């Protein structure tokens, strides 16, 4: 039992130092690690397996809406990056430049893609001629690079993994629909598969993506009350199409501008999973994306028949499409329990000589620590039910946390008081003026606008200047 | 029917100009296209879908042998690339260099990875302490960049997609076993899933990977008789481990060098699929990796009941896990037939009013053009059978082509005669001297050594110098 404590002791308690707890969990669960390349991560097997499951589930949802996957180059010539004014302003300061290829200096330097709108538009300009060529609904799973100064595992690193979808449409309406559809895909994926409740809506002018007309965001609340922007969908109108000269002939042979969208979700979302669900024992993974859903730990495994019975159970669960493993190593059961908890595996099954005698085993839930004795012939029925129950419970718990940490402020005094004494988000009305937005953030120690809340009762006046309010905003500190 | 011809007319006949036929097929089947980034490709939906299926099948085979996926950075600091002498000599002339990050010049320039042995070893040196940490069996699916001068779609481009596996072991024996195991995985995958017969064995000294002790290769014969290196598995001994200082403590607390392997397969393999199976009508895809296995083409689709019946068939096949689509567009059936052939879809199903009357449909095989009338209630049984039959037939056809284009030479005169009058490979004995290898290549207009043939009866003397022979070699021109 000395060993058991050791693993948990390696992580700082969540409420003592949340940032340190996060770093400890990432390290001890072996999700990722810094590489020798400054600011770049090595995504290790445990972390990458999580990303693979996220990718598979999300990709399936994409394809159901007609998305096709492609792959465009890692390099962008400088002249292409410069074509859309707002875009280059947003990205130029943070890209890495390739100046030499082989032994020669390049005639034109290229950056490593920070995002690929320019490459998609450049290609579309060449291939789109007629309305028959539209829509184009493309996506790629790749890595991008942004030369960040400060980095944190999953949350901010120079290179990160993501998907970037890019679409081109004949009409404004169709493009807006696609933008909202993908926003909805993200919402459904994160709430259903990751068990993370969300706040969502459009970004304000100052928080939009470089070059976008509208940016839709999904925002999750971490256990420390801060927001993590978890996915965005952008509507560009025809700004990129115009900059790149993408035009198409309609049925009547008239030339039109095309309309564009893009949308992305990155490995940041792994940070959200950790910080929404994790606890003092480590990760807690939602069953739907957990690489291992069940860990079987044989008790007194050297005793006759124990390993046989445990292996039988392993095979039966595998046959029933459960992602299950068995730990029959020489470590003590206590150490194994601790390890399985650190890794966030949803269910642990203990099976020892006494259990076998009674034709049963013990299921232990990672989310509640509840122990459930189950007859061996009922395990294949019970495990999927329990996984679904855990998934639901994790969402409910996170939703309760989110709801109980959203405050409403009607005056700046109220807002400042909430900000000083609570963690979480604050709803407050706003006139639409960027100066007020900045002042609110400055005077509340960092509560920036997360998104515009639709269908919310808006107070009459801006909380800062007192002029007529235009929107109700969800304010919060952010990662 | 005018339209039908049009599509095929766009491609050059295979035996008139093979290189042009290849380029035409890649273009007309919309697999990939050049981007504005010199020498880099845009992988388009049809080409990328093929890569996704290859990836899924191969990844499954990897995981069955215990491989874990990871992701390491796109950048390699110059000092890391330089650590292994042979490796840097092999790659330095063809990497792209990043010299600036954001607005600043980097203290040390980084290259975009041409391959990642150095990154894996650098990280392993930090984390491997004891025999308990071994083996490490890691793989990543990524892109790499090599500054090639001349490029061809899939066969040679500056950036290409691949997987690179890297493994670290306590013993020589275990590392060699892993190297051979992955070689076997490639062999099985390519012969079983891609229906491509192979020649395989070790590379000669001059053809080995930069830094490797042994390189195993699988080589396929294209329709023009040239070889395409389709996958390689390298055994490094402890050369990289020594260069990076990777040592581990064994059970008795003695310090040892670790042993390394790496193995890779790239989007080049798509070139092999095209050039082994394609014909004058376009692509011919092996059913197991065809993104669409069956295309339903309704005949006289405006007539009552046709589309309903065709849609019913579509749903039934989908429910039976067949990757099936229906083309109910306004194009003529002839044009649709031609398009389905260009894309290499294994089976086309024609269903029209007369078929429906007789409760049947017509299955047309892409590989043989054979038409098979099948009762509608037998389609779900017949289609999977036929897909399997097509898969087998494609392999048999390619195997026959390969076998009938392998010659044996006992004298240089014979070799030169074969090389002048035939396409294909030549088996001949060799003393092991690099000078002879080079001379043979020079005097046969490019027949280089593809691999060393094991378990082959070796003639006594080297075909070039007449000294004692060491190996029987498969010689061939290559891509």
C-alpha cells in the first residue's frame, strides 16, 4: 500500500494549486511531454490515443454532414499569406519562416502554415469555374505552427494538432448554414462524447478570427472557473474569395463571388477534458473516448484459477466491443488501482479467489468510487450500461458546476465584487463599444468577453457606460 | 454515348506513353494536383480517401502487433540532426531550413523533419533508464519534407504523407525480430489488401537507408516493368543509441546500449496501386481499400419506380457494410459508366425498368468487364462474394504479370540482351563488390539492385567480374 500512495502523492491537490495539479496530471498520466524543440510537444501514447478517439468520433460526425478530407501543403509562400489583409496582420507576427531548401536560399520564403485559408483559396481559384463545382466541403487533420512565447501542454504550444475545415459556397445563405452546422457538430460532439457542458455564441468584433465576418465559439468552464475556447466556426462572407479572385458562373452565365467558411478544433480540447473532469487522483475520462474503458485487476493472481478466470472475462468483454485491458503485472493491486485512477479509466474490475467462488466480480466506478458487485454472467450486460451511466453522470456533474458558477451583474460594482470573490463566468449587458469591453476586462482583473448570448433577456443599459445595451455577454477569464 | 468516350479519351493509352497515362489518370480521377508551393501536392478527396483506407487497414495491423501511436514535432534543431554521422550526410542536402520564428532570427536553425529518428532518439535518451522501460514500439502518421528537384505525383514530391515507426529494444535479437515483423506486416498488407505481388529482401550496402545496418524492402513491379520500392524496415543496431547516449540498466544493474529499428510506408504506395492495376479506362481499385466499392447507376431513372428501387438497393447494401454510392445525377448513364471506370470502383450495378420487372439487377466487374445478372434478393449475398473474387483476381493477374517478367541471366551478354529487349526484372549473381553493382547498372541502362534474394539457388560466379558470388540479386529499373 506504500506504493499506492506514492503515485497520487506525485500530484498536487487540485484546490491547492490548480496550475501545478494540471502539469502534474499531464506528466504522471504520460499524456505529453516537452521536446527538445522549444515550445513543441511530444504527444505520448496515452495522450495520442485520446486524440485518435476524438478524431475518429468527430470525423465520423463530419462525414455524416458530407465533409470530404484532403491534405494541403505544410508550407505557404509569403505572397499567398499576404493576400488577405486582416489575415496577414493577424498571423505574420507568429509564423516560422523557411528561407533555405536543401543547399539553396529560396527565391521566396515560405511560412509553416499557422492555418490554411490561403492555400485552400489559392487552389479553389484555379478549379472553381461554375456553380456545378460548388459547394466544396473539405477538411484536413494536420498540425499547425504558431510561434508562441509562453507555452503550456495542450493549451498553448508552438505546434499543435487540429482539424481545419474549409468550405466554399455559391450563396451567402448556404455558407452561413454550413458555418452554423459545423458549430452544431462541435457542440454535439463535446457535450455528448466528451461530457462537457458548453456556453456558446458569436464572438465580439475584437475576439473574432483574423479575416472573419462572424466567429462562433463553444466555451467550456474549467474547474478553476476559467473559460477554454474549445472550437470555432468562422463565416468569411466573400472577403477571402475576393482577395483570391474566386468567382463562379451561375446557371444564367452571370459571374458571382463565392462565400467561404472555416472551422477548427484542436488538441486544446484534451486540456478541457483534463480540467473539467479530473480530480485529485488524476484523470477522469469520459467512457466514449477513453482509450481503455475497463481495466481488469486480478487479486491474488498467483492463486490457482484467478488468472484463467480474469482472462476469460477479458476475452468476453473484448468480444462485446468493450475497450478492455488486464493488468497481470507483478505490481501490487494497490499500485495498479492508483495507476488506473491516474489514467482516468472509467471502470476497474477486481476479481479474486473469493469472487470466483461466488461467481462474481467487483466493478469500481472512477467517477464516484462506487463499488458494485456483479455476477460474472451479467458482466457483459452491466458494463455497457455502467459506461453509459458514467458518461451521463460526468456531464451532469460538470453541468451543475457550470450552472452554479455563472453569475449575473447589473452594475460594475456588482461585477467587481463577483470577480473578486468568485470563480466562474458573469453575464452582463454591453453597448457594443470596444472601449467598454476593454475597460470591463481591465477593471475586473481579466474578465473578457467569451461570447454573445442569444435569446437572453438583455438589460437595457451597458454595464460600463450606461448607454443602450446591444448584447448580453458571457464574461470570463480565459486560457 | 458521345460523352462516355470523352472521359476515356482524356487519358493516353497505357502502352503508347506510360508516363503520360499515369499523369492523365491521376488528374482525371482527381487524386491529387500540384499546389502553388513548388513540388508540393494537394491531396484531393479521391486520393486522400484512398490514403485514409490504407492508413486504417495498416494501422489496425500495426496495433495488433503492439504498436502505439505518438506525434513528435515537425521541426528538428540542426544540432540534433547532426548527431548521427551517416544520417546527416544522407539528409542534409535535401532538408528545408527554418531560420526565423515570428519576427526574430532563431539562435539555432531547425529543419522540417525529413524523417524523425533523431527526435525519437533524443526523447528516448531522456526517458529510458531501465530494462523495465523497454521495449518502446512507437509510430506516427505524419508528413515529411525532402527538397527534391524533380517531382511526380505520389512517386516523388517535396512533402509526402507516410507513417514512420520507431522502436527501441534491450537486445539485438528482439530488435531484429521487430524489424522483420514489420517487414512482414508490410508484405501481408500489400499482398492481401492492395492485391500487389511483391519481391522482397534486404537491400545491398549501397541502397541502404542512411545510418542503417540492414534495410529490408518490399518491391512491386509496375506495368512498365519498373520497380517501385513500396515499404522499408530498417535495423540500426546501436548506432543511433550510441550517438544519442541511450543506455539502460539490466536486471543485474549493468549498463547496456539499446537497439533500434524504424520502418515506413508512404503515399508512394498509391502510385503502385495505380501503376500495377490501372488500365486504359483509368484506375482499378482493390475492393478492400476502394473508398467506394459499389456504384449504383439507375437506368431510365425518370421512369416510375426506378429511383425508389435503386434507393432501396442502396440502403440494403449500406446496411450490409458495403461502401456503396448511387449516381442519380442528370448525366447520361454512359457518362456515369465511364466516370465509375475512371475512378476504379470495383462493381457497378445497373438497374432499370426491365430489370425491376424481372426482380433483378446487373453487376458489372471493373476488373474484367463481365456482366452478371443477379436477383434482387440475392444481391447482399452476391456483392461481398464478388468483391472478394475481384480482389483475388486482381492479385492473380498482377502475379502472372510479375512472374512472366522476371528473367534469369548467367552472363552479362544475356543480361544486356534481356535489358535491351524486355521490360521487367533480372535475377543474377553478384560478388558483393559495389564496383560490380555500379557497372552492371551502367551497362544495362539502369538495372540497379532491388534486393538480395534469400533462399535462391545462387550461381557460383559474379555475373560481372567472374569472382565467387555472394548473393543472388533481383535487378531492375526503378522509380
